[in-house]
C-alpha cells in the first residue's frame, strides 16, 4: 500500500529574479516546512529542498535549491508540496494527534456500534470537528473534545464517540454499506490543510484551538489553514 502523504505547502507567485517563490505553509509553525527534507510534487515527478526562507505576511519567501531563476519559479506556481506521513515526528503526548491519522478511522460507540467513518477534521472557527460519514445519509459533525470522543485508538483504527442523542437518527446502517464506508478510508495526500486546517495534528487536550493536516502542537505538519487553502 502506498504511504499516506501529507500536504505541507503550496507554491505561489515568483518573488524577485533569483528563483525565490512565495509559499503558503500548512505546518505549525510555518517555518517547520523546512524540517522535513525533500518536498515532493503531487505527482512525485520531482522534489524540492528548502535552501532558505523568511516570513512575509501570511506566506513564506522560499529559495529552493533546485530553482535557479525566475522562469523556473514561475513554472512552479500552484505546485502543492507533500511529505510522507512517516517523515513527521511522533506526537508529543497521548493528547496530540495528526489529522491525517484520524481520517479513515471508524467512529464507534463504547459498545462497538459502528456509526461511520471519519472523513475530515475541519474547523469552521469554533474548534475542531470530526466529520463522520454514516453508512447511509449525510455526514454529521461532532466536536473533537474528550467529552464527545473519549477514546482515540489510532493503532486499533477507531475513535470511540459519545454522540448527542439523535445525531445519527437519520442514519440506518447496513453491513454492506458500513463495510464500504470503512474500506474507503481517507483520501490519498491528506491536505492538512484541506482538512480545512493544515496537514497535521490535533492540538493538546483535544481543545478547540484556532488552529489545527491539521492542527499541530510544535513543529510538525500541522494545523491550520484549509487544505488546498487559498493560493499564496
């Protein structure tokens, strides 16, 4: 099985004449994008290595070793940059998670009832949510807090949830649909961001933090901005 890839940044417009580019980083902190070695293009056709960078408003100004002039820099506009999940450091503690690790997990009750599969971990401004796809019906959202998600068992492929009464009232799972939902897992190249909140991990304490592909605590591909976020 191909390794899960994490979106850590997106190249924007060229900056200057020496090959520098604007980069929207989806790591936390943004400068941590330089900590993961080679950054691969979406089709893995080439990789880039950060030579130097500096913050500039909401983006970074980056010089990649492989980009020598403005012409090449302009060709890279819009390129999304990925690293393998294995390149990310282990979470700091048991209350810190990478969003990419949550996507595709089963959402189960304490009694083993399968409610659905986690599709994304968005943050619309009030804190991180688990977007859960039931076997039938529309997705539902559940706050990613210890009260509603008391157990996160990444190794076991599940999150134990305690949903409010009636949240899954419209979902009537059947075994075949449930199996299909579980098998679908998460999309390749999870966008921390497209997690609507950077490629990364969840903040400590599973609290709603204003950041998060995916929220992160510390220099890891993490939190905040939407995956694919606005182009730098």
